[in-house]
C-alpha cells in the first residue's frame, strides 16, 4: 500500500498544473460572468449560469485530467512503467489524484451555487427531493468516472497502435473504435433498462429573472431512473479499467 | 541469468533485432557495443520488459520477461527525462518508496561521492549532474541485474570519469550482473569482463576482455573495428 500512496502523491504533483489550469480558467469565466452580471443587473443569475457551465465542464473533468497526466507521462514512459507495481495500480494512482482534484473543483461550484441560490428566483418542486438528489448525484459521478476511464482506455488503445502504424492512422483507428463503442453501448442499453425506481420525481421547475425579463417554467419533467443503468455503467467502467490495465501491461511499449 | 532465444524485434518495417541468441551469466560486467541503430537499446528494453519481442523469448532467471521484471532489473535509460518538480532528495525518496531493494544508505553515500546538491531541483541540474543522479538511482538498488543504456553519452570527460569511478565503487560484482551499452568504449574498457558486438540487429562477436588483451593483444576498439569491417 505504501508504494502506491507515494506514487499517488507523485501523481498529485504531476497533475497539479492541470488542476491549476482548470481553477484559473473557471475563475476567469466566473469573473467574466460576474462583470456581465453587474452591468446587466443580474449578478446572482450570472453566478448561477457560471455554475451550470462549470457543472457541464466537470462532466469531462477526468477526461481533461487524465489526458494531461497520461500525455505528460508519454515523454517518460520508461520511468512510469519501470515499476514493480501492477499496471492497474499505476493507473489507479493517476485516477485517484484526478478524482481528488475533481472533487475540489466540484466543491467550488457547490459553494457558488450555495451563495447564489438564495438570491435567485429559482424554485424546484419534487415529490421526493432526497431520492432525486441522491440518484442525480450518483448518475453524475458515474458519468464522470466512466468518461475518465473511457478516455484512459482509448488512450491505451491509441498507444498500442502507434507501434504498428503511423500516429495519424492510430488516431483515426482509435476514433473508429470510439464510434464502435458508442454503437455497442447504444445497442446494449435496452438490456439494462430494468429496475425502474420512480418516474416524474420532479413535478415543477421555475426560474424567473427579475423585472419580467426572463422566465422559465416547466411543469413536470419525466425523470426515470433504472437500476439497470447503474449496473450497466458500472460494468462499462470495469471493462474500461481492466481493458486499460491489460493493454498498458501487454501492448504498450516504451 | 539473462537468456534471449531466437529474439526478433521489429518496429513497423524496421528490424531492430534479428534472431538473437545470447546468454548472460551473473557476477559479470558486460559491454554491449555497436554503431547507432544497431539494436543495443532495443536489447536492453527487451530485458527490462519495456518492449516485447516480435518473435522468440526473453528470459530472466528462467522466467519469461514482462513489465514487472523491474522488481529484479534496474534500468537506466539513455533519455534525459525526469519528474522535474522533484529535487534530488525527493527523487531518491520516491525511488526508495517504489523499489523494495532500494538502498537509501548507499544512495546517500553516492550523492556525497558524486557531489550532488540534495536540495537542487532536477530542472536546475546540469546535464552532467543529471547523468550522475541517474547513476545514483540505478546503482542504489540491490537488484541482481543492472542495465545501463549509454550512461556516459553527451557528458564531459570529468563527469564521465566520476561516473566510471562510481561504477567501480558501487557495483556489487559478487551479486550483480551489469550490462552497459556505450560508445565511449575506452573509458569503461577496464571495468568490463566481456564485450559483445552488435551490428544491424545481429550479434557479430563476443569476447572476454582479458583474453582479448592478453592473447590477441588488442583493445576493444581495435577488435570492434576489425569485425565491423
């Protein structure tokens, strides 16, 4: 366990510039929204909009982070892979460091939402808000994690191709595999459409900007969660994780 | 013991190693010599489990090599790449945390011997001092096999001299097998037990250095020149 913890600490330092970039970038956008908000008189709404954008970016945070970290390692693969730890632990160290930074980033979004929530004319009615909240958070996190491992898997596929073919064709072939994966996931999604939890949890959604300039009102949003979807997503994550480690161990060369 | 059996390594269209058969036994220092692109680095990476043979097999102590052979093989790469955010001390601590056979006491002794500043950031070190640090990291492991790819490449004579002295002082020849590739043959000639010549991915000669000197009265460079022509 200790070597892995030390490796994770190294990963945190290696990936720190990516974290810093995401924080500075999001702060820049935040300032922009804030200034625009002051000028138009919608400061809190501007902050809320920033939060929505940041939440969308956060969907792909681990893709961004793993892309940075793995590509930083590309120059020194002989250092990274010359290690007695199993490959899955090498990848997990990167992933855990990415998760750590992702949660810090997410925390800043939550703070902004918390500050601006009470100042925006925004309301949401739910039958069972706790259930909706927990399920949404679970969906959100699973989506982020599967994106991260999906990217890692495709990166290892790309790296295994470049020893045989030109990098450009490796990239094209990796995109083809990505398309195939999308098609397979879409095709198999029907297999996981079982275990319906509850639908129509959100019964009302209202967003009103002041002085009658902006108004959004949804009656009932159909929100159906399936246990099968969770299981499917977890199986997909497992496939990406095992696949990445296997390819990195046996097919990727320095 | 290292064995390469009928090993061929191909990179796209280029054959880097061609049906190589060789056995290296412990408690010896081997020099692997040859021109650029002859297959020296490929051979070392195959033994280190960082690449895989296209055909044939590479065995270390009778086991087929994979990436995790790094638990018994210490590999020094020719590349000048490091985790530049670490300083010398942190780099050593990181290696100590990753390799159970890393001898911290030996590393500290070597740092002193090489006159390295423990607090210096790697990105601030001169190329010579980075070369010295690579040697510290590689030789501080009590691994039975040490592979060194061009440890003297691009370094000035003073640094090369200190590295050769480091090799003499810190290799445990009673326990370790050392395989060194280099173009600076004359500088390590005195520490080699055997020399292996490689050309176009094939082993073209192998000699015991002492025999070469005493029986044939030639140095490694002369011998290499004669078989290369």
